[in-house]
């Protein structure tokens, strides 16, 4: 018997947390920034950025705003597929 984790099902949409994580990684990489660079620009800890990019942790609205500001994008851009 095979048990599927909901993240592995191809028909399932990504959660907001997963979309956010993917976009932050993409935007950070486009800028050639390390997680340390983004953390410094956003005023957050580098290990926190890692947990956010791995979708391991929920993120508060204030920190979403800090990351958007650091990346110079509107908040909605961080949830775009």
C-alpha cells in the first residue's frame, strides 16, 4: 500500500507558504543574493530566511513586508506562481 503525502500529488496546488518560499528563493537568486544577503537587507536572521525558503515555518505579515521591501517588490509578488 502506498501512502501519498499531499505535497507529492501532482493535482494538488501549492500552499501559500510553499508559493511564498518558492518566490522568495527565485527573487533572491535573480539578484545573485545569498540567504545572508537577503537577511541583512530585510533585518532578519539568516537561519530564519532558510526556514522560510524551505516552507518550514509560517511567516508573519511584518516579516513578509520586510522581505518584500528588501527585494523591492510589492507584497503580492511574493505569492505569485
